C-alpha cells in the first residue's frame, strides 16, 4: 500500500470522516446541527430536480470549521453563523463572493418537564432551585452563543452558570432536555417541529433583542470551486422551492439579492 494512501486514510480516520467520503457524483456538505434535518429535506428535493446525490455531515459550526481548516473533504458549508464562513473566505478555504445568508435562526427556551407543566418558562429560569439548564457550547455553537447572550441580557448568567449542562451542539442540547437530564434549555425553533419529541410543558420564544442575530450563512469551499453541481445546489438553496422548505422549518428569511 503506498505511503501516501496510508497517511490520507489515517488523517480521515482521526477526523472521523472515513465513512463520509463522497462518490464522484455526490456532494459532501457540512451542515450546522440545527439545520441538518432541513438540509436533508432540501437535498432530497435537489436530487429529484437535478439527479445529483448529496451527503450531509452535521456538527456544531465550530467543529465543522476546524475540520475544514484541517482539510476535511467538504464541498459546501452551511453554517449557523456568519463569522466562520467569513473567516474561511478570508483564509482562502472558501470561494470569494460565494457567501450568502440562507436563514435567520430563532432561539427558544423549551421544557418537557411535567413538574413545571403550564408554568412560564422564563419564570422557571429565574427560579431554578436545583434544576439544570441546557445550552449548546457557546464557544463553538452559535445557538449556544445566543443563549449565553440572552442569559447575560436577562442578568441571569452568573446565577445560572453553575447549573448549566453544555451540549456539544444544539442537537445534543435538545437530547439533554428531552431525556430529562436538564429541566429546560435553549434550542433552535426549527428543532421543535420533530414529531418524535415529547409534549412541551412550556416554551418561550426568545426576543431577538436579547442576542445578536443568528445569521446562518452558506459558502462554497475551495475544493469545489469549479464544481457545477456544488454551485447548482447553492442556487437551489436560494430558489423559491429551497426558501419555502427553510421557512416551513421554522427559520426567517432575508430579502433576495437582485
């Protein structure tokens, strides 16, 4: 076995990406955890329209960013913020002028704990007692950063911080709440469309005034700069059918550039 091949396989294995190697006729897209199910729905429609397959790899935006910097074989990043796509563009890992906002995320405080049934989520947040609150890692997950900003604005950060349960990403955060490992927590509104979730005991849509906008941006990555299929997918993401799927899944949209 050639030495170069062994090195390549070792790197992919260490990054946990061996199983994600794309075929010649498929795209490999890195997707923020909150948008994974929506991206799967868009990928299905894109395949019907174009005949091209799309593979989705979901994780926190911060984790995907590091993987891309270290050579992960992604063609497109659908991030949950605008900062990391801008950094990829500046570093040459992303294609210049390919970056755009595809969705605006909405943050929700949610609980399924029957002990606080019909009570106000925000009121319970202020009177936690021994209960725990789940948020995504605020250093790597944009929804976690928005949750931290919200708690700071509510003057609750110092009080709540010792009671936090930190999810690696927003998907794991929801699992903590749904399983009862946390009494309540901050999640993406889009996640609450999942029919398999237990019934909510309380839910509070966080005011956008309490945190920076969750501006989710897409960027074409350098390895796919000349790939017409990757560009076609991004065009589909911005099309009326793509935007309809995004809006239906609980996201806000920005005005189209003309």
